């Protein structure tokens, strides 16, 4: 998993997602793989797939770090700056 974390940090999210897909296919209860796949999708800018993966990780393991990542994503998604729309 450390190598996959490094791929995500190195902006190689596509490769990380491919490897994580394989891990999840072999072990669908691997909450860390879902969490990392969520991080990779977030890095690629696909917030919906990131959230979906965080939710899956939290379903498997309620104590997953995905809980914090999901909360952060929801804050970002729910942010509303009225000043941006009043010009």
C-alpha cells in the first residue's frame, strides 16, 4: 500500500486506481484500498467517485480514515460563497 500512496503523491493516480481496482477485486472488504482509491479519484478531480469510495471504506470500517476525508469533502462540496454570485 505504501507504493500506491506514493503513486498518488506522484500524480500517478491512474496507475494507483488500476492497482487498487485489482486489490479490491481480490479482497472486496479491504477498507484501506477503498480509502486510497478515494484519494486517487480526489487527486484526479472526480469528487463523486472519491466520496463513493470513502463511503464504501466507512461501511466496511467505521473507524477508517475515510471518515475524516469524507467530512472534508462534504465541507468543500457544501461551501457556498455568496459574494461569488453577486457580481
